């Protein structure tokens, strides 16, 4: 497991993978909140 974290946090491809994972999680949280807001909007 130590090798995995070493690769994830020190090598460029690991940092790119980490950024991609965090970006996708952030985008999912944003879209869920946006959809909930749109579903509760009575004007549309």
C-alpha cells in the first residue's frame, strides 16, 4: 500500500489521476445540488 501512495503523490501521472478523481467527485456534488435545486423550482 505504501508503494501505491508513493506513486499517487510523487509521480506526475499519479498527481494527474488524483486531480481527475477529485474533479469528478466535485462535479458530481455540484450536479446533484443543481438538479435538486431545479427539481424544487416551481417556475419551470
